[in-house]
């Protein structure tokens, strides 16, 4: 994909619990961006996904965040996520894309 000018965005990498940090780093080195589901920070998808989400944030590897709002149960989890320290860390300690084109 990259050879043809596409910029891949991997959705919810924190839910790929079979992957390790080094594998995520390799994908980043290849040019892949990562999009975190905000509610993963609450443990909604399990403690393993929450731990990976925190690890990716700690390593400044998250490029986008999403709500993953598919139904009302997600709304309550999203509200909880808004109070999470890691969301604040992601929002204020990570370098933003600031509307840069992904070309």
C-alpha cells in the first residue's frame, strides 16, 4: 500500500492483544498510523487492551483517537474515558497532527 502512495491507518491496535510493542514499532517504522478507541482506556475491551493502549500512548504511537460509538453502552464508557489520566496524557503530551494532510 505504501509503495502506491497510501498511508495506512490501523484502527484500534490496542485490541490486537496478540501483538507486542516491538511489532507495533515495526509497523510504525513502515509508515503505519494508529487510531485508538477512546473507550479502550476504561478497560471496556479487557485489561489486556487497556494495557496496550496505555503502552502505545506512553510511547507516543497514537496518531488518532475515536469514540467507537456504535451503541448506547459505548456512550457510558466514552463518558468514563473522558475522565481518564491517559486520555489527558494523549491529548496534551503527544504531538498532534494538527490537520496535516496524510500524503
